[in-house]
C-alpha cells in the first residue's frame, strides 16, 4: 500500500482544506521528514489565503516547495520543523528546518534541510525563516554603534528586527505599534515601545514592517533629516500612497526596500543562502524569541484557524501548528 501524507491546501480564496497525498519513497540524495511543527507567517499567508497576490508577483512569491498556483488551489508555507526519518545516516534522527508548506510528512533533497542546533528547541525553530528576513534587513541597513532606531510594526518581522538590532552596543530601539498589547512583547524582547502618536522622532533609521500606508507615513515623520526608512512590508495587490510632499525633499529622506529573496548586496559576495539560514537558526538560541509565538493549534484545525488568522479574529504574531505523533 502506497505511503500517504496529509497537507493543507488553499482550495480557493478564503477557503482551505486538508488533502491526502501520495508520498514517494526517498531516492538517492533525498530525505523523508516527519513534521513536528510548522509556523503560519500570518501577514504573508493571510494574503495568499484571501487570493491577494497580484499576477505580476506570482513568480517572485512562490515558496520553494509550493504546489499549485496563486490563481487556483495552492499549497503554500515555508516555516517547517521536523525530524528526518529516512535518508543519509548523518541526518536520520536529526531535527531539521525546511522551507516547506504545512504537511505531515514530505520528501525533499537532503540539501534542502538545515539541521537545528541542539540548543534551539524545535518549537522555537519555526521562526527561522522570519529571523532570516530580519538578518537580511540588517545586512541591507546595518545599525551603527549608538544608533537611535525605530521599528514601526510589531509583527513577526518587526519584532525580529528589533531584537537583533538591540544587540548592537549602544543602540536604542523603539518598537511602535497601534496595539498597546504589543508593549508586553517589546518588554520581553528588551526594547522600548510606543504607540504611533507617542513615538520618538529624530531617529537615525526607521524599519517599516506594518504593511499599512499610515505606518509608512509615520515612519517618514520619525526619521531624522537625511535619514533612511527601510521598507520591509509586503502589500500584495494593494496600492499605497507615499507622502513625498511637505518635508520629504527638504529633509532629504530616503526610502529603500529590503526583501529576503536575495542576499543583501553588501554580503552577496561572501554569503550563501544556506549560510544566512544557518545564522538565523543559531540566533534562535536566544529564548527572547519565544515572545513571538502567540498561539498554537493542532494541524487538523488548520481549515478553521487560517480564516480566523486572515480576518484578524484570532490575533497572532507567529501561530504555531503542532502535528500528531507517529
């Protein structure tokens, strides 16, 4: 009898289902992984769930092991932690991170998995893809000693950027969000917090991650003259107005993008994607990152959990999915 696995699919915009799939035997150079946990990257996956990926971005938005297409049924996700059950002897039994969708078991090339360091719990390792995004942002715009930095948007990416930036000696980091409840998260991350109207101005650099037009406008207001706003938000099919009048030209401000799809130019010659992900996993030895996991649900509940996450009725930073034992 052929082996099978169960996977979560977005069957059509706003609707998801669990499907049974045939599971191939691993061939030479491949491994079979049994999933322990996966993470829902709420902002991106909510966009995919509601069918908000514009056609021009279908290619760029593809996850490494995505199946299906954004304009139809699609299996999407990229935060997966599991244990290798079959494959090369040095990997069998190891806990690994893979950029794979939400699925109980799967077969991938051995080079697609990255071993989780022993000091990093599997439950926390689901954050590796998001920490990797923050690493790339800080490579794109490295903080300097004593910088005054602000992160507008206390979602997964913003919180990771804030925590990593706070590790630079002398930096003062303020996390800004419309939700006053994120103050508790900021405290666990060791950074300051403010509501948008109370945020400190004159900042050397502002990282914007809120994916809102109001957040981008506030970022431009908070940055110092000749300062830089680093835009990490993904807006999908929404058009966003950027306030380029008033003080934008007179203060000589800069807006630049940062995106994890390619290594930051300053590090591109000396780093590989595997090395960047390995760094992100090592950084997760820091228990402060546990503040980003705001809830957990069983895999079987994903068809009801994703709509609530997409609507915002289930508040979340990273929502972790737990898989049944073998």
